[in-house]
């Protein structure tokens, strides 16, 4: 397999690193922002959720530039938004300006969650598509780990009132690197084929090492023609109802596990259990490292065991760990178990939903509506994230065990839904999946 193929996948997946960093870095500044801007639990929720409402918009509209100008060009635009958000958040002059720049960052995150996995899925061969699209999620969790580690290291410098500015602003460095690297990768061959630019599509297929580029190109053209004849450009049609259900449900369940609410408020959760600020930062690093390790493990086996098996395994493990966390907080005892239960939760999540979500959404839609479908799945993910993360501080302030009990129940429900309705997609070309998932 040519190096250009992996370089392209890795470069596009770096949008996931910025995604992970920008979403998780807030965990290290919630206490400072509460003090500096005199935030109530409700206003803290608004501050954290401000970026998430940006991601909702980014996920809804992120597919538009990807369809119009190309996947690579869209990623460049998103990289610029990441840079603006990081610098603006670091230099924010009041609470409102901070919210505005966090919304801008959210637009980039939401758009990245649409375009990044879609680009990788469209250049990857079927036999290794799960691993290659999984690189996006690997970079998400790596970005989360880097954010936690960055928060800890910046905190060691005792920067006082400027500490939160450095924690938020330092994200501009990887964002600039991401934009620069995008100039070295080709455009998606499937986007070229969709636009009728067949010579360019075939050239990219040869460039990325496709063994029979002419055959692959003909399959793309044939699939596009069939979609057009069936008016397949309409996302909400009878033939796409199964992919639509799969994208929405996997996006919702990803957040109903409580993953992002826990990651955003991780330091606050440990403080409620009696840990100090420094120990909370260190334990956050342990959580982030666990997430990385088990996501890597999942990426290694996702094309062997399949998407469905990982989701079912994760449902059982996350439900058990979340129920135990709820018990610790409701009983007010055994707080020392909290770190191990959250590590267990993160391990099961990273091995299942964390690695599967962006792979699955990027696979189940045909080329004609893939950008729209990716936007829909990403929208359901980010909309649920914004709601849950926005109300988490207020609910936890009154009864900290309640959210964890709710998350556990949702993971039981996920097991049932996946078991009865989720098809396996491993090892099947995108064009063959198009036929397999079509409902008539």
C-alpha cells in the first residue's frame, strides 16, 4: 500500500486531534473560568456548551463546502477556523468574546467530524477502511490526552490569572501544522468522480496505489448513475431510511453514554470526590491515556471482529462501570474506586463506540448523499452533546449520582438496539454497501 495513501489518511485524521484537544482542554479551566467570570453552575454549563452549539452548526453545514469545493479544500477552511478559535480564546477580553471564539472552534470541530472521516473512507480500500477511518478517532483521543497533559504541564508554571489563557491558546500550534500538511495530499477520487472529473479521479486512484483504478472508477460512476436514476440525492427517502436510522442512533448513543460530559467536567468530578486540583489534573491524564490505549486496540481489531461486536461489548462494560460510579456517589463511600471505575468506563468506551462511530457513519451512506448523511450523524452526536454537557453541572450540583445512573440505563438500551438492528459493514466496498443497506 503506497505511503501517499496512509499519509493522506493520517493528515486528514489530524483534524481529529484538534477536535479532541479543543473539546477536552476546557476540563482544565472550568475552575479558573468560574472564578474569573464569576460563573454559576448554569453559566458554566453555557460556557462549556457554547463550543458544542458551534459543533451542531458545523456538523449541519460542514458537508456543504465538502460537496461544493472538495473534501480537502473544506478541511483547509476548517483548519483556519481552528487557528482563529485558539488565538481568540487565549486573548479573550471578556466572557462574551470567549463564548464567540469557542463557537468558532465548535464550527471547526463539527465540520471536521463530517469531512475528516468522509475523506478517509473515500480513499481507503475496503479491506483496511475500518483501521484507516479509525485513525480519525485515534487522533481524537490522542488530542484529548494531549489536552489533559498540556493542562497539567501549563499548570506547573504557576501562571496565575493567565494560566487559562495559555491552556486554551496553545491549540493554535497544531492547528497551523494541520493546515500546512493539507497541501501535500490529493483530493478524494470519489468526489472527483461525482463531479464528472474522471481523469483526475483515475489519477488519484493510481497515486494512492489502487491495483485496478479503471475498474474502481467504473464502479464509482455506475453507483453514482444508479443513485441519480433513483433520485438518490435525497437523503430522507425510503431507500435511505436504514442508513439514516443508523447514523442518528449511533450519534445519539455515543453521547448518551455520557462520554463528553465526563471528559469536560472530569476535574470537577474528581474534586467532588475529594481530590485536589493537581491530583485531578494527573488523574485526567491517566483517563486520557487509557482512552488512547483502548482506542488503538479497537482500531487494530475492528476489521477482524467487526463494528457490531465492538459495540455490543462496549455496551455491557460501560453500563456496568457507570452504574458503579452512580453507586459510589449515591452511597458517599469508596471514593477511591472512582478513578478505577472511570478508567474502566473509558476503556470500554474507547474499545467500542469511540472507535466505531465515525467509521460506521462514513460507511453506511452512498456517495450521492454521503456528505449529507455524515452531517446528519454528526449533528445527532453534537446536538445530544450540547444538551447533556450544558445541563450536567446543574444536575450534578443537586444530585451527582443521577447523571451516571441515566447514562448506564442508556447503554443497556444501546445493547438492545445494536443487537437487533445494526448490520455488520466490515470488508465490504462502499458501492456494495450501498446495495446492501438500501431499503425498497
